[in-house]
C-alpha cells in the first residue's frame, strides 16, 4: 500500500504563526487583567454606597431644617448642599414622571411652575442617568458614581495603551484619574462629575476618528481595543461613535465642564501630526453631537436666554469676585496634600489634589519624556498648564472672561482643575513608564508599588472627604408634609419661609471657615420631593421675569447673598394672593403672619392658613417661554426631537454592518 503524501503544514500551524498568536494574546490578557483590577478598585472605593447601606448624599445636613430637627449645630456647606437642594429633588421628580409615562417637560413644584427638561442639568435623556430611573433615587447616586468611575478609569487606560505605555503605567494613570480629588469631590453633584468622566474616552475616540497612527512598538499592542476595531474600522463609523460619545457628554448636563472637554479636544487636535484635519473632524463630530442632543439642547438655549443669568456682562467687579475665589499660589501644596474645601465649609471650588506620588512623577515625566510639540507627552503637559493656569486666574483666563461671549456668566475657575487632574494622571504615567524602562529588572515591583500607593492614598482621602448618610435621613416622611399634601387643593401653593439673611453662606465671612446651619422650613426645592407646589426654588435657569415679579412684591431681591439662583420670598410678599398661596409655613416662635390663622403646629413649624382674595391669578406659565394655549408646549423640544431622531438614524446607518453583495461573496 502506497504511503499517502504528507501535507505541508497550514499557515495556522506554523511555528511563526503560533509565536505571533502568543504575542497578540499576551497584551490582550494583560489588558483584561488591568481592566478587572480597575473595576475592583472602583468597587472598593464606592463599597460603602454599593454594599454598605449608605447613600451618596449628605442627608445629615437636613437635620438643620424644620421639620427634620432644626439643629443649628449640624455641619453645613453650600457646595455639598446642592446634592440635596437640587439634584435629589430633580432626579426624584424626573423618575416619578417617567414612571408614569410622561416626559418631564414642566415642573409644577418650584417657582410656581417652571420648565424642567429645559434645565440641562435635569439630564433626562442622558444614558448615564438610567440608574436614577430604574432604582431607588437615593441609592442610584452611588450606582451612577461607580459606573462613571469605571468609565473614567477604562477611558484613561485605553488612551494610555494607545500611546504605547506599559500595562503598569496605564494602570497607574487610570487609578490616578478615576480616584483623583477632583472627581471624588464632585461625585455627589452628578452633572459635573459625569460630564468630566468622559474626557479620556473622548480623546481615544477622537484620535481614532482622525486616523492618527497609534504610538506602537510591540506587535499585538493594537489588540487592546479588542472587538471595537470591527465597529470603528470604517472612517464614518469611527466618526459616528466619537460623535455619539461627545453627544453623551453634552447630555450629561454641565455646560461649563463640557466647554473644558471641547477645549481639551481642541488642544489635542493641535498636538497631532495633522492638526487641520483633526480640527475638521472635531467640528464635524461636534455638529453631529449637537444634533444628537438637540432635544435637550434647543429647549435649554431657549430658556437660558430668558434666565436669571442671561445678559450678564463682564465687569471689573465681577472678575475681582471670581479671582478672589480662585486657587492661590500659596494653596499649591493642595496638589499633593488633601485639602477638601467642601468638607470644611468653604465656598472654595478648588480641588487640585492628585497625591504626592503623582506630582513627583509629573515632574519626572515633564523632564524626561517631553521631546517635541506634536506628541502625547506635550499634550498632557499642556493640560497641566491650562488647568492650573485657569484655576490660578492667570492672564489668559482674564482675557477669556472679558472677550468670549457668555464667559462672564460661568462660575468657578477651579472647575478647570479637571484639565490639571487628567493631565497630571497622563503625564505621571509617562514619568512612571520612563522610570520602569530605566530599571527593567525591577519593572514589576516599581509598577506594583506605584499603583498600590496611589490607590491607597487617593482612596483613603476620597473616603475621608465624602459625605454619605443612611437612606432614612434623606427627606423622610413628616407630619408637616403629610398634612400639607392632604389639605392643599389643586392649583393652591405653599410658601416655606427661610429667613432671607440667614441663608448667606457664613463660611465666606467667618474667620474659621465654618458656617452655622441656616434656619428655615424645608430647603429650596424640598417641596418637590413631597409633591407640593412651592413659590420659591433653586435653579440657575429660572426665568428672570418671574424673579423680577417676586422682587417687586418683596421690595428687594428675593435671592440671598452669594447665590442669585435661589428665590426666598417672605411672608409679606404682595404677590402671594396672585400666586394662589394657600398656606405659609414658618418656624415656631416666628412672628405671626398678617391676615392668616394657625392651621397646624408641630415639628418646629407653624402652618398659617390664608384666605385668598385676588381675582388675578398668576403661575410660572406667565413667565416662561414655549407656552401655548395655557400649556407648556415648547416648539424647541419638538424641533430638537426631530433633529435628534435624524442624527440617530444617520448614526445607525454608519454603524450597521454592510452586507456584501453576491459578487463580493463570490470573489471571497
């Protein structure tokens, strides 16, 4: 019997191919292991609000108000307070409306009725808000923070891998960014932290959309992007995914932080090898992203031009006030030492803390790795300079304030420390990578120690500065709110009196930087949680005409010192009859309300019932845009929804896999 001829080994079984497969598989395994470590680190960091029965809200601060306790010794800070005074009521209201099958266009519970969706910070259509619509709203704050920590860390990791840094350096940078003092400090204020978390992933997608070559040296490094390559390979697909991510960042709801994201992307475009092409891609993706978010963006722009901040002009006095709260050169030690202004009762919004190891590696990275302008290292160094320079109120920030339209209406130069924090994480990773390359025999030890130290240092600092509480502390049921809910008839409103002068944040005036809790009945927007219609409220986009109307009835500005976004009308306001205010709630021991009788007393409060006499009735509908036939029906939302659907259809078109023709299948 003749012996069958032996077959030549196939390409899949040759030794060279096996070696190549191993070279490709090893980076994939390292990438997956690092991403798993990042997920574990984020879970541990947020463990108390994920598994420990706590919620990411400063519920204890409510104890300073009636009807919860009225304890003036309760710690209180005006910055962390926004989590309870704005975000929790907003998210609760939106969740309630969505659960009933309604799009929350209008909010009847603040300012005698006001547009809700048009406030960009409502983030109704932001995909990252899903935890608020699915789970208990208070617990969703922690879930959303955890999810965005994953987004921030994974985005930083894949960006650094694209730049050919080793796994240890990539892991270090991802930890330094996702656990930074900046993100940890703002975590309870979702729109700011959620918007900022997108920046590293946006940079990675931007480079892919531009078609910038990866900084690769080792075979198989490109596999870190995994299955994304199949989706992003066509140029239109890469542009579409970048526009989608940019649209998500826009829908996250913080205009100022989104502006910093765009600034960082513009700076990255200038440091690429083809800057004009990169800028064209950025403009195209920006238009596409604006169309994707048009159903939120157009109503917001319509309301903003009539809001209390509209028309604010740049002035020497305004700049002086901003510069006074900017980061001071004497405070630069806070880069390496935790400062936590939020937890000590300060108006300071400067959170530059990244830890001593990161600062040292930033200096090392700037010294050893920055060789040419068009490089990732130069980009990271530019972020460091831009972020610190803006936060320090250097001359370019002053020029922007006076020359760029709308810049005078934005607050807090310290929010630019977003750029510093990410730049420091990236440049510090380059410094660590250079250190590892100089001592290759101890590479694993150096990487392990660096990642462990930064995770421990930033993690412990984040835990120390985070305000959490039990779920039961966050807007619990009370006899007062139950009584009002049972006795208020449709169309009737209530006024909760907070003494106007007491709301001024005393930490801005006190020598020790600590503020006593302001006395009052329910915080602004608190009535929203209980479904009660209030004439006051707290919103940066409240209609200016309504504020003017209240001011005329009050005889002075109803907004407290240092915060023009709050309306605190008093019990003697002459507009209360027209606004159909049936009850006025004051603190026990306060002066009697004229032309009113006691209707309820308890929990440190007195409810005064009023006889309504005015035949003229007003509501927020009389002061808001988009009202037709007595209802809030903004054409801007309808047009925006149409544009968003068109943009989504275009996105689906470029991302749908192409089915090959019969001729193409035959040729293959």
